[in-house]
């Protein structure tokens, strides 16, 4: 039986989504161990997005095949009893035999959260980047306009050795400010390693007046990581939703 899981997690203390040989502190590892305890089966979980260390998720999607069928709601409840408090399975559904959470994903939404001003929000400090400064949001929106569309985003990729195509479509970058809270929401067909965080870091440099919006096309054309801005800290980033056709 093939299952589709919708998962939420606070990624603060984890070394990212992907299971690794040198650490037990990964989201995939914790979920696979809980699956084993719940079902007695060693099964590989495939996540839609391999979120980095410290990155969170509101709607990560994963797929897993089990030899013996378990009612979806029974499986969800069993997993939540076994998982640590900072990981939760929001939904479990039976999926078609060919469904694969990563390979079938058509788009993703990521959100980066920032707290502006002198006073941090202590209750959201693990989920926001705190900046005690003002930003030129109009300039940031202009820059975001240059960065949307279908482009080669190699300048915004943290993996310099990547040999696969770095062409992606970013449909929208939306900035919203409410009081001292600023969010940057990105939707696209896929994102490269550290891509959203480098986009955020570059837009913040525009907001500070360190770059102009008109520089964005040249940064894209350079296809060189050194041309773009700094990588924003992981704690402000969350995978919000994964799209499927």
C-alpha cells in the first residue's frame, strides 16, 4: 500500500530532512523510526522537499510504501504517539500506486519570516529573522519583479558543483508587512539548494540600499554564486505547501 503523508515540523534542532549516516537528528530518520515502531516494517520515506538544517515545514508531503495495509487514520495516530513534540503528521491518505511525493511535485510554496524593529517576538524567535532596521520594501518589490519568471538561477544555488540544470520558474515573490512582521512568499516549480535563502539575502541587501533593483538581471546572467547576496539564516524559512496535478 502506498501512502501520502502531510507533515509539520519545527526544524530548529534537526540536521535537515534527509537521513544522514553521521547523525540521528533528521526529520526523515525520526519518521522512519516511528514507522518501524508502528508497523514493524523498515520503509523508506520520500519527501517532496529536502529542507535544510533549521528549516521548518507547515505542509511537507512524503510518500511511503508498506507491505501490510494499515488504516490511514490509525497510522496517523500511531505515528503522532511515537514522534517527538516538534514533528507531527497532519494527515495520512492512501495514494495511487505510482504516487511519489518528490517526483510528482508540480510546485512548492516557501515563506520567509522577518521581524523588524527593536523588539523581537520572543514567542516566534525560532521562526523569524530579527532585524533591528528599516528596509526599503518598494525597492525590494522592484527587485523581486526581476527575479520572477523562468530563469537560470545558478547564481542563487549554494551547490557550486551541481551539474544538473539550474533553470527554474518562480511564479511569484510576494512581500507582505503587517506591523513589525514581514513575510516573503515564494512560489515556483522547484528550488535549488539554498535558493530561497539566497534570494532573501539578496533582496535584503536591496532593502538596505546595498544593491539596486536594476542589478538583478546581471546577477542572474552571471550564473555565479559570488554575484548574489548572502544566504539568509535558516530559521526564517518554512515549506508551506506542495502542489500536485
